[in-house]
C-alpha cells in the first residue's frame, strides 16, 4: 500500500525533509535533483513524495540512530562507557585505586577492599 504526501506549509515540509533524511539510504542527488534509488519504495516528485508503507520497516532504529548521531549523545555515552571499562580494568592496584577514587568517589570514604568486593572486576 502506498501513501502520497504533498508539499504544504513550512512545518509540514520540514517533516518531509526529516523523513527523507532518516531514509537517506533510499535516495541520492543527481543534477541538483533528489532521485529515488528504489521507485517501488519511494518516489520523489516536484510537489509530493510517494512511499510504500514498507518504508517504515526498521524506521524506529534509523530514527534513533540518526538522532543520536546528529546530537552526539550516542558517541559521548559510548566513550563514557569505554572510559568506565578502562578504569575498571586499571583498578588492579592501590595506586590506581587512589586516582580513580578521586575521580568517582570524591566525597565518600571507601577502601580498596570495599571496591574489590562490590564491583565485578573479573568480568571486564
């Protein structure tokens, strides 16, 4: 089943632009025009966009990937998570413990032994 969406006011058109950005794997620019790579799934005309509803298969994943990449939180969270793992891996001596204690437990008294008991250090 196909649907047609016609150009309208600026807000509606912004939604169409966002929709096309999230589905950018289905089109390309040739001779300064947007051209569909798969006319059965997406047709782009001068005043409307026509698409098969199959275009929404995997749309949520593409949407969140686009949003996370666009606003940088995804990469920042991955970096932060990797930093935590690296810190946990380096927590094998009391010397490293004092550095990490100042980083993560500034206002809390905790011993090296308590950290070893509470964290699953062997899993990393």
